[in-house]
């Protein structure tokens, strides 16, 4: 399996690896840059909230489930 296939399969099925979602969270955190620009109200950081793994992973997973901006 290539890295591309692994990432795609994890994005489609976060429970692909039986580790309580840790592989999915790590893949999202380390391989997806922040999808928002400074000042975007959808960001989970800002206004005194510093970026960290938990906050960024949750934000990126929420972004993945959102409709595409038009």
C-alpha cells in the first residue's frame, strides 16, 4: 500500500486501523496544513487560543466534513 492509498483509505474510513482513531488523528494533524487564513472565524485557534495538536486536529477534521467553499 502506498502512502497515498493509506491516506485516502484513512480519510474514507477513520477506523481502518484499530487504534481508537490515533492513526487518523496523526495523519490529519501532520499531513494537512491549516485550511484557514488569519481572521477566519471558523478557526479553532486565535483570540487567545494557541494552536496545539488537539485543537488543530479537531479543527481540521471539522473542515474535512464541511461543504466546499464556493
